[in-house]
C-alpha cells in the first residue's frame, strides 16, 4: 500500500454517487474530478499553498476532503453534505497538531477526532422549501 502522497492521481470524472464510502488506498481522487464540486472546495487549501484537494471518504452523509498533509500538517479538511454541497464544515489542522473547526453540532472542536465524531453523529439539516 502506497503512502497517500505517493498514490497516483485519478482524474476520471466522478459524480457524487460514484465517490466511494471508504478510503482509497491505490489512488487519489482530486476534487477537480468531482463533477459536482463547488468552487469553495476547489480552493480549500489555496491560501495554505496546497492546490490538490483530495477525497478521503464518506462519514455518514458527509463527503470528507483534505488539502495538505495528513498528520501534524498545515492542512484543511472539508466535509460536504452529499445531498446538498452548500452545507459544508471545515477543520483547520496546524503544523503543531492543534486545530479548530465548527462541526454540524454547532460546537467548535479543537481535536480532529471530535470534529469527525460530530459529523458521524449529526446529519445535515433539511432545507425547507
């Protein structure tokens, strides 16, 4: 199994329904390949010096993406609701290992694990029409 940074980038266009539920160990799916990707996602790490935004996995109804390195890196994660990509939450991971991000539970989390647990435990809000 190749390290994340060594996996080949797969630019094959994908729709939301085609994004896999589990992490991909053989390739990297860039946000530029996701047909429904909003502009904000494509620019997720630009201010940090990261052009590549990579798909990580689904956490319940959320699609998890990352710009930057995984552990103790200068990175930003984004979770977008699969059914409404305008519902988005981000978590900023600093090189020190500290971080912060508002979760769908309305709490600002300082641990990445707690932020991901909030995603797991809180579904996107239902838009009223």
